[in-house]
C-alpha cells in the first residue's frame, strides 16, 4: 500500500517537469500539516524545488543551459490562482507570447483576476494580478480567453494570415465556437477575426 508521501510523489510525476503546485493540490491525500511535511522533505531531497513560500515545482532540466531552468511563470501563476481560488486570464502582450504570436516576453507580466490586485515575485520575474470587474471576467476561461486578450493587444492591423493560422491551430473546435459566441457583441473587427479563426471548426 502506498504511503501518503508515495501518493504525492506519484501525482507530481504525473504532472511532469515544469508544473507548479502548492499544498492545496494534495489536500485530498492528507491533512495540511502532513502534506506540508512531505513537501518539505521532497524539497530537501531535491525531488522538487521551492519557488516561493507555499509554491513548488518539479524543475525542468537542460544540461546545455546549465541544469535546472527557471520556474515556468504561467504554471506558477495558475498554481497561485488555484490556491487562492481566483479566476485568472493572461493579459495583452503576455497572452500573445503564450500563444506563440510573439517571442518577446513583456517586462511586466499581467493577469486579469477576480481576486485582489497583487504583485508576486517568482524568481527574477514579477507577476501582477490585476483585479478586473466581474463583467470583464464573466465567460473568460480556457484558451479562447487568451485569444481574446492577444487580439486586443495586437490590434486590427497586427492580425494577418500567420496570426490567424497560429490561433486556429491553438484552439479546439469547442473553443473556437466559444470564441465566436463571446466576441459576438463586442468589437466588430475582433468578431470578424473570431469567425475567420473558427471557419474550419467541426
């Protein structure tokens, strides 16, 4: 029979390298105190890395780049949001970067949230969780929400055939339909782009 520590290790391994998590992700396995003790033990043994207080990851390793890579910012943000029970959506330039529409990492990484405005340091980077009105956050979830934010950032003149194909490949048929539905009563050009992205949706 697996011990609680074994169950936690097995779940972390299923998540895979680069994934971030907190004690709350394992509360179905054991009490908060015992989970904290297990995570502390795994940190000391080098199995996982403590990113900041209460936040961990299993670091990705690239020997060519000198070993362990920096924490994945998006993974860290999502682990924080799960712990706090916030809804979050990457904003603007960061959304465009995550979708592969831009190789530039913005100097300020921003997530819209239904939680409070808050700045969190992750390694050498700072994440800003920016409170948004409930109206803004309503319906925004999943990858299609990233597309909405990226399109707003790129602007009408910044969206061409390459961007359309990139976004078309990034979304499932269901997400494409959600994108069209969500943008229907918004900005006209974004709605037209959404329909173009969804053209080949099943």
